[in-house]
C-alpha cells in the first residue's frame, strides 16, 4: 500500500465499507436503483481514515467524489458485482460496514437490446439478489466486527434487532424513515445504534460526520481483540 499512514486509534486496522445504491440492468440503457447518496457510508469512511485505518470502499454508483489517494476504491454497479468485490477482500478486514442500499431484486433477465414499447402494460420479472451482509456474515471470523444498517418504517427496533441476529452483525445502525432531516440525500441523520447485547444508543439529530464518529466509538466497545 502506498497510502500515507495516519496515526490514530484505528491505526493498523483494515476496514471495508459498502456504500451507495446498486444499479440492476433491465436492458442496455435502463436500470432499477434507489435514492441512496452514499453520504453516510462516506462519512464513516472519513472517520475511520482520519483515525488511522486503511479503508477499502466497495462503492455503487454515486455522485460524490472520493479521494483516490486516501481510499482503495472498488467501483461496482450491480449487487452481484458488489458481492464479488466485497467477498474478494473480506477475509483481510478487521471491520466491515454494510452501508450500501443494495437493490433487493434485479430483473431475472437482462434484455440484450433496448426494449421497444408496444403493449399498454408491461411487466418485468424480478429475482432476489444475493444478500451481501448475510453471506459474508457466515464467514465472519473471531475478532472481525460487522456493522449493518436498517431503514424501517414500523416496529423499528424489533425489525432492526432481527436483522442484526440474522446477519450476524455486532452493531446495527437503525434509520427511522419518520425522522425529519434524516436519511437519504441529507447531510444530517438521526439513528439508533443497537448492540448485539441489546444496548441502544440514540444519536439525536446530528451531522452525518458526527454520527459517524459516534458509530466508531460504539464499535470500539463492540470489538473484542483477542
Ligand atoms: N444488505 C446487503 N445485501 C442485500 C441487502 C441488504 O448487504 N442484498 C445489507 C444492507 O447493506 C444493510 C442490511 O443488509 O446493512 C439491511 O438492509 P435492509 O435493506 O434494511 O434489509 P433487508 O435484509 O434487505 O430487508 P428488507 O429490505 O426486506 O427490510
Ligand atoms: Ca432491503
């Protein structure tokens, strides 16, 4: 690595962050995607970097600029590509943060030519995408810390805790869709950080950069270095 090193409390640690949306092709000119900006993932990347970690970004298509001197960047489009890039580096990582808004479904077939309009109604058959966090959670080794995200609209804590258990996360960052000024596209966020042991920390409405620092603080408590 030729990244200049910064000393800090995460020096010597390797971090992988998935971020941004994924794009699932319908035909050569169209895709299915979502409004994820990648801002929260990048804020976490900056926090880790400024505290000494070597940060690997597995990044879906986003409009933000990423300094290639500071991060190792793997640019991907689809969920399948994101999975392959993440899987390729997962074993070397100390911390994995699954901040990407991965499309849950993709077209079952990608048309090789642009689909022409004809019928007044049309449908596209979708198939479930690989769950990146779930799959990599199965091969998490002792000492590795996995962080997930959840966006819920009802029974938030129950659903988030279930995702933490199912995907073998150590910490889950719960975004509530009901909070003003929080979430997609905003520079601010309000989250609840839920630990594996059930402990919950409410961030309050803060800049995403401040929420990122809080996540790192909670992560240090979750990490058990053997
Ligand atoms: N995730 C992932 N791969 C997927 C779907 C989700 O890695 N194919 C990760 C997200 O990055 C996030 C966590 O899993 O860290 C939870 O994502 P979320 O969309 O909230 O949960 P799902 O399991 O997809 O369930 P649902 O959308 O039905 O609530
Ligand atoms: Ca989902």
